[in-house]
């Protein structure tokens, strides 16, 4: 991941992201921590950037350190609007964290329950109910 791409993801400057993407940037490039731009935007709570990245083909279910996906990072950071955007886009609900205590073998719902975040728990339960066959 280039420094420009990473900074644009942190800041939510979609015009810079678009310019870099047009120039051949990898939308799923990873930073030094293994995070993609989608993960960075999810951590930062940048809903419009998350939606832009998803619309431009960013992989929803890549994982980084501790097996956390963009959805899980949004949960951990309490960004209900990002959780809603990612689940609406089809992010997997069954991914499980790895390694670190507090993340190992936990899904996004488990993480939300651990935070006692009723809004996010409600979103995740609703999405899970709608996805069942």
C-alpha cells in the first residue's frame, strides 16, 4: 500500500482514492499491519469512504491482525453506520477472530455482545435472521 493510498483511506479523501485507483492502485492493498483501505475506513468511521470502496470492488471479507475483518473492526470501534453498510453489502457474519484474547474464535456478533452495544447487536441479529435459508 502506498503512503498516499493509506492517508487517503484514513482521511476519507475519495477524490485522491479515485485518482490513485485510476492510476492502477490495488483497492485491496495492505498496510504494514495487513489492513486494507476498507479496514482503515471502517476503523475511522468513514461511512462514505466505506461505501465508495465497496462500490469500487473492495473485498469485504479480508482479514488482518487477529483475523479481524472490516466488519469486525467497525464493531470493535462502535461504528453502527459502518456495520450497517458492510452487512448491507454482504459482509460475512460468520468470520471468527484468531489469536488474541478477546478476539479468538469470536464473530462480529460476539464482539458486539462483549461491548454491550445494543444498536450493533440489533443490526447483526437482524442481518443474520434475513440471511438464513
